[in-house]
């Protein structure tokens, strides 16, 4: 029994990235997803694909952290702006995708330097509790009234 659980967890772990790619692709073609959210998901995918970004992807592990963080916060914004059921419908992997994305955002944020995290989340902050939806609220949402400023040293 324990061996079967371990095998299922290993399969879910190995299939996480392919399932995330599939999820993003499906969300891009779903008519229920607003166009601005589709543009952000496409931008996050491009950012992850291009090897030169804030932390170059040629640096093992660390180079992929900023990519995973940006995809996670983009999906959290999408989950906040649409019905979480839409995202759950397209998820092929194990576990609840909303919880997985929240966990991914929190875990990757711990590995990122504060300055890079600020750049990637310049317009994102902790979400207030939502009582009207009755659904778990994502850890992060976009706040459009915040204007990001670049400090010159």
C-alpha cells in the first residue's frame, strides 16, 4: 500500500511540469478566460522559455525558480479573476491545482532574492479574505492602483 502511494506521488511529481504546460495551453484556448489573463499567461510562458531573464536559466535550479514563481503568481491572478473551477477543469495532475499553485508561489518566493521578487510582483500583494464567493482565495492578487517605481541607486 505504501509503495503504491509513493509511486503515485512520484508520477505526479514527474508529470507536474508537463501538466502545467498543458494547463496553460488549455487556459489560453478557453473562452471563459478573459483576454488580459490569457496575455499574462502567454507572457509568463514566454518568460519561462527564454533562457535570458532576471536569473539566467543556465544556472541549475536557481535559474528556474523565477520562472516557476512568475507562472505561479500569474495563475493565482487568473484564479482570482475567473472561477477556480475553470482552472480545475483543465488540470490533469494529482491534487488540487489551486492549492498547488499557492504552495508553489510561497515556496519559490522563499528562494528568490527580495529585489527580484519585488520586480516580478511589483503589482501583486496578499489578497483580502473573500466572503461572497465561498471559495478558497488565492494568496496573491493584482492591485491595479499600485504604481511600481524604480529606485535609482
